[in-house]
């Protein structure tokens, strides 16, 4: 049988998918063990025991300075910023993208502006944001929004614009006004695409969040990673990175679930 | 029969390319007009004019004696070859859409009793096109023929003044196509429709219509082929079919009061 025709079933697929990840963990464990056999004080590849001990302090024991469990306050601070940034971006992308895609006059007016903003590297705007919004939460959320919003708007607008002309004409012969076209034809068909756009924006959103936290913050996952880097605390950095990966995977899975549940029509094939 | 739709000296030009020239047409109420012609002879352009999707460069189009607005409206229904149903709505809500647009300008949705009444109307229309059992099916799960049936039901529920068909059966298998011919003939009679259909299939044009129009260029300049537009070069009234229709028309009750 040709290789391209071998299709793993569900169980085999799960096993196959897990194998490289397990291999990665195993490789790390062997490398860590061999470094520690040579130098018990090695900090570069900490053992799982060292990671658990370090994380136990952060997860369970309140910090003597603030009285908070740092791991959780970092997590909630970061998720709060990320969630707010994503929420603002998603709602604005939907509204602006819908109007840009549907109404040619608006597209002609604001399309070039959106394109111009989209090509500016968001990190280059970070100093402006810090100057304008101060070093507080607003600047970090604004960085996420500026970082992902223009591309999301362009994606939604392009999707709405690409709706078959026949469909829009048909709707008009059925008596639909511009408002009804937006509400009943364009909006529902933009929704699955919007969820797709959010999923694709999660990666960049995390990048901007961690960058903003690394530069000016006193709490947050990115802040902690960059703080403990000074002490070469790989036993904290590595679990934090794994935790960020886990959060990102969970968000992606949740969005995929919402899309399949809420917009089943977009996932059916004949 | 009086002329319902009239074209007076209509020209369509794109830049220096002339697509249609001097088109003079009268389409009578309850006629079934097929429009045939070679590719590029302006068949679809003519249909877009009737639809109001574009305006003529010169000349006038009159619907019931009044100038036609260059914008699509609910007095003209349309079925395209593809993409004329909404993929995000199931069959029943595809048909309900037209009723909701008229009755709920702000929310675009009907609720309660109005919704039940609308759904009953939609279901009746679906039954009329033979989709009674597919009410909850989404277009993506339908065959091409079912999608076209749905598109017809969607248009007819609005009781349009004129139904425009743009190669509606062009993408269907021959067997399905003859089923659809029977369906459209039946609907045309029962709903007292006026139909204009663009088609590539001459057999289909003659089998269905009471009148066949052939669009083509009268003159041809080999050095500047784009400078002459097409017009109706043949206009055949199929007396045999007209006679057969008026015989059946007197024997059945036609609901023409409700047509808008």
C-alpha cells in the first residue's frame, strides 16, 4: 500500500500524535539526568524534582511580600489582559470588518487606513502606547489590540467581500435592506470565520502580551519568566512556558468547540 | 395580453464596448420567455437589466408603465445557476427569509404567531417544489437539483411580478433537468407567473417557453468586433404552446390576486 493511502484511525492517531511529545520529554529527562550526574548543581536543565519544588512554592505558598500565591496571580493577570485584548479585538473586528466588507463606500473610505495601520509593526508602537497610556494595564491591552485587530479586520472584510454576488442579489430580490443584509446574510456567515480569525490571532496575542509584560509590569506570566531569568531559574521558566502552552491549547480547543457547536452548517460537507 | 415589461431603445455600453444595442422588447404578462444566443451576446446582461442589477446606458425599461429602478427589489425574483441559496440557513429558513425581510424590517426575524404563520407559508412553498421532506436540511447537504428547487421556492414565496432565471438548470444532470422542467412548467401555470429564462440549451428554450428570443449581433466589424452590440435577431412566439396554455388556463383557477 502506498504511504499516502495509509490513514490512521482515531486511536492510532492519538498514539502517533503523543509519541513525538513523549520522546521530547524523554530526551529532556535523559539530558537533565546526565548533566546532573556530572554536576549536581546544574541550573540549565533542572530535574523534574527541582521544578516541582520551585513551582510548589509559587503555586501553594503565599508570597511573604504580597500575601498572594504568585503562580495564580500571574496567571489571572495575564489571562485578564489577554481576554480583554481579545474581546475588544473580536468585537471591533466583527463590526468594522462586516461594514468594510459589505458597503463599498465604507471600504473605499477606510480600507486604505486599515491597510496602512496593519503594516506598522505593533512593537514599534509600544513606546507610544507607554507614553500615551502610562505603564499600566491599558498600554498592555492596547498593544494586544493594535497587534491583532488590523489583520482580523482585513480577514473578516475579505471574507464578507468574497460572499457570492448572487447571494447578495438574491437577498435583495427577497426584499432585504442593507441592514437586513448585514444582520441576516453577512453576519452569520462571518461568525465562523471570526472564530477562525481569533484562533489564528491567539499566537500573536500571546507574543504581544509577553512582550508588554517583559518590558513593564509587576505581575504576569511574561513578567515572571523575564524576572527569574536573571537568576537562571530554568526550574521556573520551563513550567511557566509549559503552562502558557497548555492555556493556549485549551483556548484553541474551546474556540473550535464553539465553532462546531454554534455553526454546524459551516462544518458540514456533502 | 398587455405588455408588463417594456424595453425601449435600450443600449448597454462598457467603455467603448457595446454589449446591447437598440433592444426593443415587450414582455406580456404570464408569458414564458426564453432568451438564447451565443456566448457573449449579452444574454446575462439583458437579465441583469431586467433584474435592476445594472442600468441601461441609454433607453428606458418600464415595469407596468413605470420606470424600473436600477436596484433589485422584491417585485422581481431570481434564480441563478449557483449560489442563490443561503448556506447558513436550512431549507425552511431559506424560504422564510423573504417573508422576514418584509415583515420585520428592524430585527429581520419573526417571533411567535407571526413566525408560525411564516413557517407554515414556507412549508407550503417547500411542498410545492417537492422539498417537503427536506425542511431541516442545509444547502451543503443538498444535491444541485434540490438547491435549485429551494432557490425557486425562496423566490416564489415573495410572489414576484416576474421571475428571472439565469441558466437555472445548466449545472444539472439530464434526468434531474427534465424533472425541473416539469416543476417550473407546473409552477408557472399554478402561480400565473411571468418568466424570463436565459439558457444555453435550445431544446430547453423551445420546450418550456411561449416565446423564444435569440440575441445576436446584427452586424459585425472584423476590425472592431466590440463596436457592434447584440439585439434580438429572432423573436418567435410559439403559438402552439400559447394555444395549449390558454386552453388549460380556462379550466383551472388561477390565483392572481395575491401576486404583487
